[in-house]
């Protein structure tokens, strides 16, 4: 599958690959969430788009 077949897209992830905020909890190796928010908010977005 070519990337062009999938654009535009917006994906949300309920974890961050970075332990960059206070009170983050590592839920799996390399996946962090804010402890008191659990999976209630998106932590990272992935955008695939083409500039015109």
C-alpha cells in the first residue's frame, strides 16, 4: 500500500512515547500516560497530509 492511498488522516494515541510530564506512569515499555487521567485524553497525534 502506498502512503498516497491513505491521506489525509489524523490518528490519536492515548499514550506518549516520552516521559515528559509530572506524574507520568509507564503502562508498557516506552508508553506513558498521565497517572490520574488514565486513557481519557489523547497524548500524541499523527497527521498525514499533503500541502497544496
